[in-house]
C-alpha cells in the first residue's frame, strides 16, 4: 500500500539518522581565526603572587572571592597558580575531603606552577561564573566561544554550560558540557554561532554549579574568535566530552475518566540524543489494567522524532507516532508529521517557549466495524509549548495540540497536557501529569469525546 511504503521510507531515514556519527568539533576549532577576546586571568610572570588578591569585576563574576591558601569558602572562586590541595599539608588544618584533590597548574603553564592564574570554583547552584559582552558586531559574523575546564573533584564530573545571549537577555545559542573527572586534565569546550540579524552586541556566559557533587572545577583561557571562513563552522558544534545522550524511565499509577473510568498502571521510557545538526527523541508509554480476567484498559503510545538544527531559532523536524487503545476506538493509529519549530524565548536552565506547525498524515484502523470517519486523513498540527523552572526543584511543562482536518475543519483533535516534575535527588523525580483529549468527531456515537487522566510516577533521568 502507498501509505505503508511512505512510512517504511520515513522509518529508514530516521534509522539512518540515529546511527549517524557526529563530526568532532576538535577539527573545527577556528584556531586560525581572528582573536577578538581572551581571558587568561594574568599572573604570567614568576614574580607575580601565587594567588591574585583582587577579584574580577562584579559585571564578570559576582560570587564570593577568596585568596585563601587552602579553602575557597562557600559559593566562591579564587584566582591562583596552583590548585588547592585539599589534603593535609605541613601547617594546614586537616580537611574532610582528604583524598579528593590533586594539585595542577595553569592551562598554559601546567608543568610550571610559578606562572599563570586560572579560576578555581566551588559552587552548589547553577549560576554564571564568567560573563563577557562583545559590541559592534555585524550580521552573520561567524564566531567561536571556547573555554578550558579542569575537574577539581577526582571522584565526580563537573557540568558547565556555554550560552550566547543578545543584549536583551534572549538566548539564541546554548550547550551543556561535562568535564570528565576520569580525564583528569585540562579539556576544551566550545560552540560556534552566527550573529543574528539586527543584533550588534552579544553576551557570552559560562554557567556552572551542581547540587551535591559536581560543583568543583577550574576554568582558564576563555576566548572568542572570529572564524576565517564559513567552512569552519558547518560542522557539529559538539565537543567530544559534551553530554549528548539522555535516558528516562518512569513507573506509576494513572486515573482515567471518559471512555475509561478506572485506576491503572503505567510505565514510560525515553531516549534522546542532542546534537546541533541532527537530534532525535524516541519514547513510549504503556497503560494497563485488568481485574478478574476483565480487561479495563490497555494502551500503548510510541513515537520517534528528529530535529534538524534544533538549537536554531527555526528548526525543521519529522516524526512518527503510534497509538493503540480499543477503549478509545483505536485498533491502531499511525501518524507521520513534518514541520518546523519556532523558539520564541529561551533562557538556560530557566524557561523555554516555542510553537510548532506541521503537516500530518493519519492512518487509522477504528475498532468498530462500521465507522463514519475515514481511515486516512490529512491534518494541520499546531503545538505551543511552555517549559518553566521554579526554584531548583520544580519544572512545569505545558503542551497543547490543535489538529484540524484539511477536508473539514469541524473535524479536529485538541490535546493538552500539564506536567510537574519535582526533583528529589540528582537523578530521581516525582512527576505529576494532567491530560485532556477532545475529539470533535467520533467513529460511532458509542464513544465519548472527552478523555481525562491524572498520573503520578517516579521517574529516573540520566
């Protein structure tokens, strides 16, 4: 059948995407480009003190500053030639983290700890630790923002985020990286970006900080370069140490009202890969309830989605979705979508607002033998999405889908979800979700137009 042929082609295309190898950013570091800015923190002479006494300006870093010999203090940073050795030295008090730390020097003079300051940070919450504003830029200028990072805690990784904003605070480029503690050495991280239209000033920020372990790290040699040719910026902006894969699994209970009125059991999972060029997400959700050999609910949802240039303001995507639930009149429903997403507003680790529009093809096998609805349908899919973080533990996600048929706009589906993710530890979350689906047209009058559900689950994320 024609529809099956198109779906097979789409699945093969997405499958190829899943296994495509990203281009290593080390080959595209823009090293020969024009250096516009560099921060090496000074101290490049032997006669300079071992620890810099004066802090950075508050416009660059507003954390507490410490020039102490062996302890930074709480939520603080220091500028020094040699990393703090948190084991007992002659004349120093003992420290509870006696085996965590080893000494190292500046990135440029690592084997010579008599020259070069670097920034050492101890931070337990997500916060900008270095900010630099660059002015008088031209549209479409190709730039590379980079930083060298070193783990300080020899037993845990240290996350950092590089962010590019305009002067109004809009984030148009952002990447998360992980400083690998097993590679106990200086490691380079960077992102390419192009100056947007009508923007003449950009603000480059380095964020770090992690609750629990992971907030101890060192930074050095922060640079902004203008690339000498556009060929150097066509590659993936990922560094080989960037966290690209994400995994999620949940287990919980769900209460349904509408075509199904019962409590049920649900489990879900998700795997995603974030990349600047091509990214993907695949997930599933299974709901089940059976009492005394009587089936009350059985639903399976699965999808796979691929974004192209997902960190750009405009991002094309393709997706396939599958659902089966005979209690809602679906023996099965397969949907293929292609469209574009617009990132309206985005702030790192705070909020994200976007809207997408897609062309959608449905192939449905309805449960009733006789249905007044066509088994093939072409729809428009409009989806606004809001993600808002409140404090350090709560994230709210609101998504709505409006999907009218091209043949008859009175035939539409309206689907809304509101989810609250409450963080209870680094990887564990209590998630509560509220869902509503409305179908204006039904295959027979034996079914209900409205379906409501509420679920609570324990979720683990990596």
